[in-house]
């Protein structure tokens, strides 16, 4: 593999190369079963997984709350508001899928156990009776999610840019949800 046709890294290579290429290759082979979690992953993988499982629980509780409200919405504007609830529920489920995939990539197991979801979730599963209360409770949950994701983004920071970018994308959607719900409650 390191024959005459293999390009050598020299001082003429663009930018500083921090790792000896041969040592890099050896490290990659040494713990292949760890997938993308290399020895230089700066966070404690179990802690990162625990943080992401909290986010996963929050998303799943939000999926369920939005679904309940989708089916229970009644009143003159119920059709359009229920459609918004269903759209948000589907987007929250997509977030849950992204989080579960990342948890597995980090060597963990996503926690889908129903008996622990409410305890781990930052958001609450609130049954509301009026359309206005449903919108209000979902807006509260979105505000909780926005603040939680901002904290998680800081935690992952530059140490795990892949997870940070994923969380930033989720945060953008949560802020959009909060804005949509705020405009609904103002009507």
C-alpha cells in the first residue's frame, strides 16, 4: 500500500497536516468496531448519548402530544390548526429519527422505552381541552425545546460538530414551530 505510487505528504502539501499518515491509518484499524467514534473524540460518548436520549425523549413526547391534539382539535378553526399539529408532529418524528441515528453512530442505544419517556423529556405531555389551550401548551413545549437545544448545542460545540449541526437544524425547526404557534394564538 505504501509503494512508489503512493503520494507522500511533504512540507509542500497545502496546510498543516497534524497527524502522521501511517499512525492515522493504524489508529483507524485498531478499533474498527467503534465506527465513527475515534480515539480523538473529545467528549465522553456515554454522556453524549445520554444528552441525545433526553432530546429523543423530548421529541417523542412532542410527537404524541401533537398527535393527541391533532385528533382532539374541535371548533371553527380546528381544521387548519389540526393540520398544523399534524405537520409539527411529523417534523418532530423526523427529529427523533435523526437523534436515534446519531445515538447509534456514537455507539449507544436510543431509548424508546415508553415508561421512561415522560421522566426524561424536557417537554410535558399535556392534555388540553380547548383549541386555544392546545396551541398554548404546544407553544410552551416548543419554547422549552428551543432553550434545551441551545444548551445542547453549547455542550457539543466544537467537540462534536456533526451533532452540533444536527441540533442546529432541529433548533431552526423548533423556532419555526414556536413562531407558527405564536401567530395562531394571536388570532
